[in-house]
C-alpha cells in the first residue's frame, strides 16, 4: 500500500480523477449505482491513456483499439450523494502483442476508506472488423512503458 496525499493507494503513483456523487448517480437504495461505477472506470481509463498519448486520433490513425474483455469489481462500501471520491488507476500488464490489464481503486478521502477495487483486461481489436488484431507499435510503446510493477494482471503474461 502506498500513501499519497494522505490516501493509502494499493500501488505507487496512480493516475487519479476526482468525482463527486450526484443525485442522478444513485439507485433506489440511495447509494451510487453499480452502473455508475462502471462508467467511472471507463472515464478514468480513457483519461489515463489519453494523458499517455494514446488519443482517439491515434486509434483512428492505426485503425485499432483496446477493447475490454473482462471487468471484475469488488464493491467494498457504499458511496452516497455529495461524497467526494478519488479514482486511481494503473496499467498493470501488457503482453507486447494483444492484451493489457488495468487495476482501479476508488477511495473516499473524508475517511480514507476504499470503496471499490477493480481489474479489467483488454484485447487489441481492429476498428473495422471488431476482431482481435496485433497492437500497433505506437500502442506497444505507450502501454509497455506505462506498466506499473506489483499490480494484479489477470490473463496477461
């Protein structure tokens, strides 16, 4: 566990976005809906890879994209309306050809509690055919250079 800005992050140097739970994010139980967590995971993933230079323009130029093949989410505690949250992510695996993995941790700074831990795996696909395709050199350089040691990297060797 790494402490950064008073947060006990699971790994070092997360890419972090700040979120605030809105009324429309909640479900009938009054806490953030599980669908909203998935949306947040996607938002931080895109923000992270774009910050590394893997922009949508690069995806279009190469005709390739990294598509999610699996997401595992552990809901550890509820988030409620008005909660300020920090969502950290790390690239935790890249096989150099087709697959990558990413780890997430959602924290409520007010009490330091981790609300969610998640893992996702991705496969490179052709934008035209939606079928698996070898990652272009630009993806390999970006993904390979951003992998953080020590994370969980399911299905990525």
